């Protein structure tokens, strides 16, 4: 199958649930969930299990070469804010889930409890991010271990995910062809009015049959209509980079995020 990546990311956590959930369930080749609990527990707002501060410090502050996680960051892991029904993140997540449930013809799975500890292979190499990319530097990323120190990046480095894309390859290898992945992510940003080192992200991935998407350059219409349905914002455009193709589609009222999820302030 050809791969079409429908990337919906936000500093707010968004997710979709349809069919069997991945919540709290081990998947072959996928990191074990950090917390567990079914949809009923989420909707009822009951607290989900999380690591204690002592456990987090022991797990993330290892003293290994390259370890640069501080106690403050360690204690942010495992809060599960996006899984709390009454938290703003949980409220938005639920609304997005409900919207995706209305999409016909595809059944997305939800992965929102995957362990944020991943390898550099998953977080960078599998996404074709080169070894010398600045995002791999210890000044940008929180490492549990980085045997090569500051200067040498390796696929075997262990870190806190910098994006939920770190789970794409393992989920696809496990056989999932349509899924939405939600979770807390970590980057060494300086704290200011618009930046915090721990935030939330959601993204969607769907694999398309080559017969549907073809092999050559595609217009915006050809990319968007199979995924989002017809839209009327602009006439068909010539072939463009993938993100530019999707941007106009996601801004239209019908195929994008529903207005009831965005709220009046967005409008």
C-alpha cells in the first residue's frame, strides 16, 4: 500500500476513537502503554494509574551518558491530562473523537496511552530525520541515554518522544492502517508565554491503496477528496508539497475540525 499521512497536530491534545481501542492494550512491536484504562474509565473521569515522583526520578534520571532529564521534567511524565474527561485537553479530545466517528468508509484506531520513552530509531531514523539534524541535539531533546554524548547521535539512543510521530513506524509494522495517536511530548524549550517543555500532540495516519492515490504527482483535489470528501474553498491546484496540499482542505468548514470542537473563540 502507498502511505498517505494525514497529519493533524496541535499543542492541544486531539484524538479519535473508532472500533477497538488501543488504550491499555499491548500491541506487538509497540511500546507498552504508560497508563491503562478503558473508555468507560476515561469518560467517568476516574483517575488513571501513573508513576509516583520517586518512580519517575529513578526511571528518567539514570546517570547514563547523555542523560539530561531534570527532576522537574521527570515529574511531568505520566500526568495523563489528555485522558481526564473534565480537563480542557480531555474535552477537546472527546469532541474530536466524536467527529471522527462520523467519517464513513474507514475505521481509525486510537492510541493514546503509549509510553513516551522511545528510541532515536523510532523518533528520528524511521522518519528519515538525519543524524545531524538540530532536533536530535541534547539542547533540543531530553535523553535518558545517549552513549555518543553531545556529538554523536545513534539510532540506539533512548529519549522522551519529541512528537507522537515516534510511534508511526511501530504501529504500522503492527498492522494498523488507520490510527490516531495522542500523547504528551517533550522538547527542551525555554518557558515563555507560548512555550513549555511538555505539551500534547495528536496526529492521524492512514494508508491508502495505490489504486486510489496513484504513483505520480497529485493535485490538491486528488489528495483531499478521498480523505475529507468534496470541498469548495478553492479550485483544484497543481501538484504541490504534501503539507501545502492539505492546508486548504483542513481550513474548510466541512472536512476540517468541526466548529463545535473549535469553539466560538476560534470562529
